[in-house]
C-alpha cells in the first residue's frame, strides 16, 4: 500500500500519455517473477515470511521499473525541477491528494478487513477458501475497471479543452458499453454461485 501510494504518480504519468502498455508489461513480468519467487521461497523452507519478503521485493522492482520508464517516456520530468512551486498549486494538489488517500485507505479496509476478521475469529486456514471465491469476484469486478483506464486520460484531455459536450457523450457511450459487457459477467457469476462455492 505504501509503495503503491509513493510511486502512483509515475504510473499515472504513463497512463496520462496513453502508455498503459508499459505498466501492464512490467506487471506481467513482475507477476511471473513473483511466482518464481514464491516457489523458490517455499522450496527453500522460508515459509510465509519468505513469501512476504519476496513479494515486497517484487513490488519494489515493479515500481522502480515504472519510475525509470516514466522518466524515459516524458523527458521533461526531473527529480530536481527548476520551476518554482506555487502555494496555490500545492493547495489544489494537497486537497486532491487527501481525497485520493481516503479512497485508498477505504479500498484497503474494504478488501483486506474481511480476511483479517476471518483469521482472527475463525481460522487462518479458512482464509484460503474464502480467498478463492473472493478472487473470482474480484476478477469479475476488475474486468470492467480495466476497460475504463483509457477513458480517464481522454476525458481529462477533453476537460482541458473545455469540450463539455464531448465529455457527456463519452460518459454516456462508455457507460452503455460498460454495462453491456459487465452485466452478463455478474449474472453468470450469480447463476453459478452454488457451483463455485461447492
């Protein structure tokens, strides 16, 4: 969570210039690397601690690669910027950042609290069974969310051009396509819930 918050700006830069392929490729690479790290940690007898440490290292690798890619993709980026920061800009960014962090903390609570409660009041072994069903629901939820990623930079560009009518059309059209693609998936998930549980 901390790493994602710290490096989220650089991934947003890549998304903003419509280079979502770069973080996705890095994510695919680090996912395979993480799988190998889990196998290695368990085969060498490091247990859960080894798995956790390996996943933290993989996350660091992912964010560092995205950091380097963002500086290569946008040459104007600089760690030591020569431009003077303005107090008005800082206030706007800080107000936006606070709302964003509240959303991220609520997301963390929403997706992790249930597992903590199960492990605390029932058994740690039951978390695996719960996670299996939760992962299917999460994948069904993430599919339409991934379809929205190219729309956000496009709508931001339209907003910068003050083209409100195009933003409204983009919203209505994307909502229709999103509903047409996601509703059948959720209906299928509901219809097959008994099979998935058993």
